[in-house]
């Protein structure tokens, strides 16, 4: 599940994941994020640091406080991410924090690694 305000990032991330065989659900805004996450129960959540309508860090905190979502891997991404944002993101419960620029194959490998932690029987 991908939450982002940046359409270029969405296009790149979605393409990488779909080509790797993953189903991707995209939500353009943070509003309603928690309800959508509860309804869809995604294997992985990717949040843009700069979501419209809600604070991404607040979403992570809320997810980590719920027993059902405590193990769901969360990737926090953002073009404007600074070292302080990475530290805070990791402290509140993100599993990985990335700048928007990334190598697609490395990104997919990281996604596989995170999902494997919670679903070790899945082989990709």
C-alpha cells in the first residue's frame, strides 16, 4: 500500500513493485489512511514524508500502537527527507527511511527483505 502526494514517486515505486509481482494499492492522501490500512491489511506500507492532510509520523505511531499492525513493515520516503527525519522516522517505528532517488532493483530487494521478515514462508 502506497500513500503519496508525489505522482512521480508513485509512478516509479508502483512500476517497480508491479513488475516484481506485487499488488499495489495507491492512496493519494493521508486522510482516511488508517481506515484503508485496516480494511486492506497490506503486507507492506510505503508512506511519503510529505502527505497532504495528515502527518506520516502520526500514522506510523498509530499503526505501531495497534497489535494487528505492529509487525507490518513500513517504509518512509521523501524527497526532502533530512537526517533528522530519518532518525525520527526510525524512532517512531518505520523499518526503513529512503530518499526518493533510489535504484529500482535495490528498492525491490529491500521490500522483499522486509516482507520476508513477517512472512518467512513466502519465496519471491
